[in-house]
C-alpha cells in the first residue's frame, strides 16, 4: 500500500474507533436505541470505505504485480484471495 493510501486508511480507522467509543458511551448512558443504531451504521459505512480503499490499493499493487509476473501459481493465489474475501463478506 502506498503512503497516501496508508495515511487515509489510518485516519479513517482512527475516526471509526472514536465513533465506536462514542457508541459505547451511548449504550452505557442508555441512549435512544435508534440513535445508537444510526451511529453503528455510520461506523459500518466508515469501515466499508476503509475496506474499499485498501482493496483498491491491493488491486493496483499486489494483484497487478502478480498478474504481470511470470508465476502462474502466484497469479492464481492472489486471485483466489480476492475471491475469498468477497465470498466471506457474502456470508456475513
């Protein structure tokens, strides 16, 4: 992952972590359930953005390198990794 993508991912993760702590406080303070759910959805959306950012970086670096390389086993392994990530996300 290049430095720009790494910094962006770290900033988004820090922000999500802060929001998560806020949700924890909301639950402890017995906040209105719908408000808590809305905040949970916001954190999930933030994490999805981080996931997309990291996937984009992975496709542009690791996957591209493997596809352009001479090792068919490495190429297949990288493609299987990407496929397995999407298969796991569909099970959740």
